[in-house]
């Protein structure tokens, strides 16, 4: 079964809170790009250390690999470790 991207956007990605979070993540990437820390196509992600995508303070941003940033340690019940 194919994904229904239109429905996905309507139910989640298009919500105002998600739009603000996405815009903030894009802003964080742009901030580090202007500083010369990351480049387009370098295969790196900008990681928010405290997990809050709206906190773009420089001390909260770090550059990590995509694999490391898009996963997280899990507990024995497959939930996110605290």
C-alpha cells in the first residue's frame, strides 16, 4: 500500500505546531551553515542537545551524523531512554 502524503500532511505535518518546529529546525541548519560549520550535501545533521527544536541557542546545537541524530537509545521496552 502506498503512502498517502496528502493525508499525512493534513493530519500531522501541516499543523501549526509542526510547521513552527520544522521552520525552527531549518533555521538552526541555516545558522550553522552561515557560520561555516555545515555545508549543503555534507551528510550531517544539526542536533538539538536538549531535544527542543525551538531552542536554537548556539550552545544547544551540535553537528552529528544522520544515523546518530535520527535514532536514539532505547530501553528494554523499546521506548526512548531518559
